[in-house]
C-alpha cells in the first residue's frame, strides 16, 4: 500500500513491481531502467514488465505518487516518508 503523506493522503494498492518502482525512483535512473532491473530480479521478461506497468506509471504520476523530473519520473515527496533528499516536488522546488 502506498500512502501520500501530505495533501489528500491518497492510498493505492500496488503490486511488487510498482512498489519496487516507487522505492527506486529517486531521479537517478529512468523508469525503463528501473523496470528492466525489477524484471531481472523477478526473473520476468523486461518487455512484459514494461508493457504491463506503463499504465500504472501514468496513474502514479497523475495521482501524485511519482513526479516528472527532467524527462524522468521520480517519487513524489508526498508519497514517501523517508529518503526524499534530492527529489523535487511537482513544481521543481
């Protein structure tokens, strides 16, 4: 379960890949790189993982759990209690 720590404090059920994605999104790697790494860890086909989670990534951005950052997506500060150093909010602050 992901839960925003500010704002509307939305909650969202996530699967293993989505939880790993949000946990790893800190702006250093692109979403595709993270999804490929998760696929390798889970011994799944990277193309299948990317295809299956593309809609989820869009929804996580729309709901404020992830925020675009310089053509990459990173965890939104409001969706993580810990380890938010170096992460910009949706307004670039």
